[in-house]
């Protein structure tokens, strides 16, 4: 996929992912709030939530039930299965 073809939620997720993997956002750090991300990227709340959900599913951030989202200490190991012919 070319950068121009990315959805807004994918762009936000990629940006936050880069900030996490580069160390700008460290384990335990709070993830910017939904309103902050909405203002920063000029996008709707649903788009922000989709991006954050993607990072939660990848294990990079906590889901933040009641206490806000934070960067996880380390992402879980993911095993990719190969397709059999």
C-alpha cells in the first residue's frame, strides 16, 4: 500500500507505533487522549478509536479501562503461520 492510500486511522496507528518503537513513548507512558489525537490529526473520535484499537490488538498499548491507555512494557510475541500448498 502506498502512503497516499492509507486510511486516516492507519496513519495515526503508524505514527503512534513509530513513537512507541523509537522510544519517544516508553513503557508505562500514557498514550495521548482521544481529544488530543482528534485535535492533532483533525479527525473524528471513531477514527481515533479505530487506530487505538489496532494498537491494542497488536499488544503495544493497554486498553485503559477506567485509567487511560498506556504503552505496554513489551509487545507479546506473535507467531505467523505459513500457508501450506
